[in-house]
C-alpha cells in the first residue's frame, strides 16, 4: 500500500515537472515571454502554476534577465506614517510615475524609522535594511533584513556583530558596510565598523573609526565612504567627519572644507558630490575637491512649495530624485556648460505629485534597484 502511495506521488511530481510553461509554445519561447514581464508582476505570477514558479525562481532565470538587459531601475523609498509611525516601503517607476507598495518588513513593529540604515546592491536587485532602534525601549538593534526584487519577498539574514542605531551604511565592491552610530544607553557613540558578505551571509570587523560618529549623512564615491556627523545645535563646535578607504581598510579625517560645508542631504552623480541644503530655499551645491569648498549650483530654484522637508535623495540615470513629505517628488536635471571659459552647472526641476494615499507619509531613505 505504501509503495503504491510513493508511486502515485512520483507520478504526480513527474507530471508537474513535465507541465509546459505556456500550452502550445516551446518552453524556451515561453520563458522568454516571462522574462519580459515588468516588476513587480514577474514575482506575482509565480502563483499561476508550479511550472511558472519553478521557472521564475530558477537562478538561471535572473542570469538570463541580466544578460538580456531586461532589468529596469526603480526608486525604492522607505517611509513612515506621521500619525502612527507605520513603516512602509514602496517602489517608484520613473518611466510611468507609478508606485508599487512592497510587502511589510519582518520585525518592523515599534521601530524608530530614522534609526535604521539602508544600503543596496543595485544591479543585483537586493535591498538591505540594517539595525535601527525600538521606539518603546530605545534599544538599538542588530538585525539585517533583505528584500529581493526577483521574489518580491523579505528575509532575515545574519545579524550585525554590534547593535546600532543612527549609523552609516553603504555598499562598496559588492559588500555592505555599517559604521558608527549609537549603542545601548546612548552614552557613547560607536567607533567599530563591520562588513557584510552577501555570498557567505557573514559579518566581519574592519578598521575602526578614529572616533565614534552618529550619522548625519553619508555617501559612497568609488571605493570610499564619507560619513559626517553634521552641525549640532547650538553650533558650539565644528562638525566631525571621516573617510573610509575600502581598498586600504583605513580611516582618515574628512577635510575641513568638506565637513563644514556639508549642510544637507547628499547625492552622488558620477564623480561629483551634491548637497540639497536643509535650510532656506533648499539650494543645491556641489563639492569642489581642488578647492576643498562647496559652490552653489545655478539655474531654477528648488520647488519648495510643492516639495517640503524632510527629504530623501537618490540618483538615477544622471538625475536627482528628491522624495519629500507626502512622497511628492522633485526631479532635478544638472546641466553643464561653459561661461567665459569657466565650467558652470545649472539645475532644472520638475515635480511629480504622489497619490493621496501617501499624503501622511514621510521619507526616511531611498535606494535605486534594478528589477
């Protein structure tokens, strides 16, 4: 009797494995059709049949999509509801201006939104949410949550070595780095830094900061991560900042001009570092390494009336995307020209208004991922 049951089970499994992806089409052509499904529908259609689920979850499926350059960039925004502190991730399609809400993060209840740090491996479609703080006990966390665009699912990975909140994170060379922040009791800042290897799902310590820093803002350019603590009221001392070189595994002090002029949220375009000023009319300025100073970018003024603080900023295809209160978005285009033999930069802005359902949401972070 038992052998008959096993035989029936094997027969059923064999039938499922031989089931065509799309009746009447060779599987090679059917799979090519599935490859062209846009995000997030590709992961949603896994429930159509076992053969579709098997095809889409096959690692070779993602490889084929990359080879055919079918992945497109989206802006993933981490936001929270002002009235309830509810956390929510959503993805913005810059081609259609449509939004897609992601599934809830695991273990995200009673969390302080600004305490998290976020990073991504854009071309791999992987999003990383690190640490944070419980809002009820003010306890720093060491969790690592990972979102995969291919499956439209979250998973918990190996936790950080140190619980952290209000710290810097970034990706360099396919690895995720977590630096500084606040620890238990908030008595001292953390100087330790650690590196996550996504392939091995392991954390390892790297060179410590020269002094512990809590995050005001951070940026990655090339193999270096820049972390600034920013100005602190009542401006009784100059801001502090550090620069981590991943190749040499060393920290250096941030130059005086860079750290004192870093007065807003940053974004990197090519090899240039820009800042959206937090004060006044939200002008844009760019860092000039040769002079160790910041220069204002000309052109149109920032659309302050439609796009109001707080901001989350990211770069996509050479444009600056500023997500604001209510998830309204300002898209800035940087124009480079020459004026009397001097290179000048100008800004042009356009505004994309978000759905009314988002009007009570505030942005905390944004990342660009290909999906």
